């Protein structure tokens, strides 16, 4: 099942400067594993040592924040679009 992943600029060094990738995965966890296989090193930027999603990285499936869905267990379907968005803070 192909899912379109939108990669933020700071992480594009892991994707050969590609802003979008097509990956397979039935859940966010499976998608992260597929991303790591295709782009070694990217998962460490998205997950902590325990495998949990980093607090300041937001994931959206078809514009829906996964924190309001099933988190990293959010189901993905063929044709879904997953956006990876680093949180922005300032004062």
C-alpha cells in the first residue's frame, strides 16, 4: 500500500533532498520502519531511544493530527498522505 510522505526540509538530507517519498505501511509505526529502510538514520530523528515519537515532531494523516487519532498506531490506507511537521516555537 503506497503512502505519500511529506518530508520537512531539515530531514531531506536523509532522503537525497527529496521533499516527498512513497512508502508502504499499514500504520505509522510500519511507515517509520519503511522510511528507515529507505533512508537510514531518519527514524532516530523522529523517534526517541524507546521508539516513541519525539514530542516536538508532529505527524498528520490527510491533515488530521495523529494525536487525535490512534497515535503511532494510526491506520494508513493506500493513497493516504502523511505530513511530518517539526514544531515551531518562538517568543
